[in-house]
């Protein structure tokens, strides 16, 4: 009997500690549940709507030609070219121009893909920051609005030193992350590289997705690419953070989602040449952006600060077309969604 009471007395501190831990756990669960409930209640007010006008904005460089210079106008990009992807974080046209012009590695690029381009609308003269940058650098550009936010639309853009022959917009699955959900698109363009057609994809996936959700949002792009016979350049902000997410709200340390995404890309016959680029985000040193290729060899890549105008770094790569790919321009399908806004 004495032993029984000694045993009970020795376990009392343990019981009190377990009780404290139990109350703390219940408090955490209740806090998480409350956060989810509040987020869901507010989500209806925080969903970014579809833009009234979803047509592609096209910009062409103003070139003053003479009979002596007309033949010098670029109709195709060189076989060795530089591609840049840069999430500009909804910055103004002036800041986007300042960031890109601040570094030769960016302003001298042949292809520039931009994410989170914010175009104020409606205005009398619709010209997105992609349009303004193209005019500044003497490039062609295409901007595809994704969703409305604040005083305008946010979307993705492709800038090229050679003409953009066709454009197409791919609607991506709408995955409800409860806060700041919105329509996501990928912009597809056809551009000549060394007189060979090349398909270019500009991509911006939703933030706060699980591995399975990111795979689902990528599938329309990968299914489209599976039927493309040209070489491919794909780049953008894939939001492959080192977290998974519970109901799109609560972050769960998971490892590296970029590794899962790159495994998916390799399984779909893409090369992942910038795997070792390092962080592309200033927040937590995350690697969110990437460049994927098919039919190109990559010789160099790195990030650039672009005058720190964004919360992302710009990511660039030098690539060269592999000659085994050969598709005639006449064999290309017509653009599925012709652009209707021209600058």
C-alpha cells in the first residue's frame, strides 16, 4: 500500500506537465481552426476576379527604316540567346524599366518573361509595364491579363527581340487557397530562333499549394507541351516554396517543392538546367523561379538583383538551339487566341 502511494506521488509532476501540454495543444488547435474559419469567411471578399478584357496586349517596336536598313531588322533570334524570367511584384513601369536597365545581363537579353505585371485599367491608353519596357528596349511584347487586383489586372508577359508570330492563353485550374485566389494563365508564344520556330511559355502558378495541387495546375501546360513538336523554352514563377500548406493557409515545413516540380518536368521530357541557381526570392531565401528547356543546351545561368525593385531576383540563362529540331513555319498551327490589342 505504501508503495502505491509513493508511486502516485512520483507521477503527480508528470500528470501536471501532461495537463499543461494538453491545454497548450488544444489552444494551438483552436487557434488554427479559428484562423481557417476567419480566412474562409473572408475569402469571398478576397478572390481576385476575371478581367473584363482578357485579350492579349501586343506591342511592336517603332523602327524607322530606310532602304539600307530594312534588311537588317531581326526576324529571328540567334541560335545562342539569353532568356530572363523576372517577377516584378506589380511594380510601376518606371521601376520595371529601371530594374531591367540597371544590369547589362538583363537589358541585353533576347527573351524576357515577366510575372506579376500590373496594368492599370481601364484607361484611355492601355499600356502595361511590359508594353512600356518593350518600347524602351525596342522589343516586341505580349501581355496576358490573369486576374483583377486593385486598380487593374495582373498577368504574365513575353518580350522578344524578334517578332512574336502567334500567341495563345492557357487557362490553369483554379485552386482555392482562400486568400488572394485568382485566375491563373500561362502565355504561349511562337518565335523564330535561327529561322526555326520555338514555343515559349510564360508561367506564374498560385502560391501556397501542395505538391499535388501544383502538379494539377501544371498539367494543362504539360499536356499542351506534349503535342508541341518545336523546341521549347519555359520560364516563370512556379512558387515552389519549401512549404506545404494546410487549406492554403497554414504553412508546414516540407523540404523543397522545387525538387518535386523538377522531377515532374524531367518526367515530361524537359531539362532542368538552373537547378543550382540558388534563391530567387528575397523572402526566406526561397527558390521560386525556374527555367525549363527542351531542345536547348544551357551554357550559363545566374540571378541578378535588378536594382532590388522587386521581392524576387531576376533569373537568366544562356542557351543554344540544338539543331536536331527542325520544324517549318508553314507547319505551325494558327494561334488559338489571336491578340486584339496592339500598340
